[in-house]
C-alpha cells in the first residue's frame, strides 16, 4: 500500500487536476480575468489582438506542461511502482500511449462543457508534451537490474 501512495497517488491526483482544468473553471473566459489585467498592468496600451495571442500561447504551453508532468509521473510510477521489467522503449511507448489516450478522453470531456471546445489539435499538443516529459524523465533514469541496454549488448572496438 505504501508503494501505491508513493508512486501512483501522485498520478491520480494529477489526472484529477487535469480533469478539473477541463471544466468551466479553467475556460478562457475565466483565465482571462487574471491574465488581461496583468497584461494591461505591464502595458496599458496593449491591443486586444496581442492579448488574444498571448493568452492562446499561454494556454497551449499549459497543455504541454500538464502532459509533460503527467508523462513524468506515469514514467516514475511504472518504473518504481511495479515489478515490470521491460525494454525502455516499450515503457516509453506505453506511457506515451496512455497519455495520448487520456488527452483524447480529456478533449472528449471538454466537448460536453459549454464554455470549452474540443480540438484534435490539442490532443497532438498534449501528446507532444508527453513526449517532452518522457524525454526528460528518460534522461534522468537509471537502468533497473535486468534491463537490456543497447550499449552493453553491442561490442566496441578501438
């Protein structure tokens, strides 16, 4: 049970936060209540077009970051919270696929929220964020005993 709390509970909490973020609470209308006054404070003469562009960029970067974190948490949970011994490439693809499926289901959920829109493009952005998170996680990962390494299986000659 302690292993569950250490590895899988953060994943479940993060999935819940993503789900809440897909509700009306984090719609563009609500987030602009904070962003617009801040941008107007920075530059009182900022145009509405510039505000819209900045808001769009921030919202899309939010997609990348939230799914990079999800992928990192899932990577950590699969590697540390299970006894699974598989090639890193298989784990990478499995975690990425799980993130992509959740991204698609999240967009489907948004299609039922009147103030939100579902967009296939967002699933692609989320999936890209997951790849980014996995690449970062993979770069910090040490191999488990028994995992196959390309370097150990190839022969180097001078």
